[in-house]
């Protein structure tokens, strides 16, 4: 079910019994910044890690959590940005 993090929550409840968590992609993280930060906080406080296979990234401390948060933030605004082709058209017209 999209937007459901039931399995992740259950895993976090027993985080001390695993070495860490592996996700396919950052896209599996909650979109809500507060929920995402709470997730990272629980993992860091348990002295565990969460890994993202596609991106080759991991969260192990506050700095890496902040970095992932910035990446997710950029990804969230990308759909509202001009495409490279549209941007070239604007520059070519000199209407910037």
C-alpha cells in the first residue's frame, strides 16, 4: 500500500535485534520530513544504520542523515524544474 510504513515501523521496534536496514531506494522513505527525521533518529540512537542500494548511500550518524534529507529535498522539487531542453530554449531566446 503506497504511503504505508507498517513493516518499517515493525522493524524499527526491534532495531536492536538486527545489524541494520537495507532499502532498495531513497524513494521508499517517508515524504514527510518530520517522519523521515524521526526514522533516522531512531536508527542512529540504536547505533544501527540504514542503507539505500540504488543510490549507494547510508545513514549512520547525524551528518549522513542530514545529507540524505537534502538529497530527498532536491528530489522533491525536481518535477517543478525546467527540463534541460526547456532551459536551453529560454537561454536561446534571451528571455531570462
